[in-house]
């Protein structure tokens, strides 16, 4: 069978491949600590599960409008208005099965052969994959360790050109846990305005701040009408399996994105949308409690990694990932990932899973118990001493 040539341009998300390898070893009787996959280890809060049950019992088992249930879009828009500080219209909200379709549909709707898309590197691997699949030219915005895993604004300015169609920003960042300083966000906004580029602002980790508060690039002049804000329920409410994401789109993109939804997934599951509405409207105690626990875990893993010879780890400001420099171990990022799993029973990800500029680094998700994090650090310390 001969595949379409475009399939050669489509990458993958190696976190799932690493998880499969780790599960395979576990099935053989090995003790494995999972610090690779990026999802909260908490259960979905009970009131959200109850809302889904009620939705199913009330008949929310049929197709919905492609952009989402009107009531749910209104609830999302109200929450986004409060967070962003300006009126977000429900008609500009589109609900999708997870956050990835917001990325994919935005890129498909905008990017053609010859168009350039600037994206963070190290960054979520699906950005580059989707850019290539759509026929665009990926332009990596390097995140520098010495800048707190943030771009050099002057370097970025030299990359922006009349061919720049889209700029992707992700703050807090996966895999680095970094937060783009407000002044740098403003500079990126100015660049986008200068070349008439659209910005895809991936704000899925907006609730995961350990210090400070979230600032969206939509705050700056001219950005509301050229920014797609990506968000969803997976991280904040431990709802990865529910598949509910949403985007706030400029008016001109609403109809074409809705058409892409209709042509691909038809709509997002009705009961999941109703559960999402319940999650957003309820008091956010579960979110705050989860973030407080993650902050304690962050402190444990950062301190522990910095005590291991050959490893240095800056303190992540958001999300739930540590991105240490592992060059002092003498291993490449890939060697570190493979040997850490096989020899120490710890599943983590190579920095190069997130782009070429991830060489010399590894990503640890601290979405695991404090007990398991301490055990992983003990194993790692012992393993590194044998290298």
C-alpha cells in the first residue's frame, strides 16, 4: 500500500511511545516510576463526573452543533472574559475534542506552501509536525536555558519576515515549565502586528503558576483580532480522557474552523461538553488544591535533581515539568532516556523529543506522588554514580 507523500511529513508525540515501552517493562515484572507522560495523576473531581452522568441520563447523547453547544460556549466565553479582561463573545468560541484540533485546524486554515510558522523549540512536538503536514515551513524559536527557557527577543526579531504567517507561543511552556516575561510577550505582539501574522497562544497551562499570575498576549494592542487562544479541560481538571478543548477565534476564522470541525469530527461529545460547563462554573477549589500539591512536588524534584552530580535543574515557574540539563552525565539526551528506563526503572523523556534544541536536556513530569518522586530521585542518584 502506497501512502500519500504528505504522511512522511507527519511526526508523532514520543511521550506515548515512551509510555508503551515503560508499560512493556512493567508487564515483565519491572518496577517502573512513570515521569514521562504529561497528564495530572489526579482523578477528575466528583462534581464533574456527576454532571456527566446527569447529562447522559438527561439525553445528551446526540450530535451537537459543530462549534459546540450554545450554552457551553456561553459559559466558556464568560469565563474567558473574566480571565482575559475583555468581552469574549460566545460566537467566537469553538469547542473541540481536545486541544490538538485547535492547533491543527488553525494551521490548516492559515498555512500554505511557502508560509513560515514560528514555533517554540524545545516545544510541544505536535506544533512542528502539523506545520510540516500542512506544507508550511517551521521556523524554530529557540528557548535559551540562560534566559529561563525563553526566546531571545532580538534573535526572534531576525526570524520574523513577510512570509511569517503564524507565530505560536506557549506560556507556561511544555516541556520547560517556563513563563514568557510580560515585556517579551509585548515585543512578540509588536512583531506580529508589524508583519500581519496571526498568533496561536497555547494557554492550556494557564492555571499552573507557582508564582505570579497568567498574562495573555491578547492584552496588548491589536492582538485580540489576530490571536487564537487555545485552552481546554485536560490539565486543569484532570480530564485528559474526556477530550474537551476550546479556542477563542478572531471572527474571520470562526466559519472556516467550524467547517473543518464538521468535515473531520462532526462535533465534541455532548456529555463531555456538559461536564466541561460544570467544571468551569463550579468553585475552583479542586484546581487550586491540585496546583498547591504540584508546587510541593516541584520543590522536591528540583532540589533532588540539583543534588545529583552532572545534572542541573532551574526552577520551573509553571506547568508540571522539570527540564534539567543532563550534559554533565556524559550522555546524549536519547541515551539518558533509554538507559534511565532500562537501568533505573524511571520513565522520562529525552529533550530531543521536543525539538533539536532539546539536546542536552530531559523532561520529567512531576505528575506523580511525592513518595514516587523521592524514590525516583534515589534511584537516579544511585544510577548516575555508576556512569
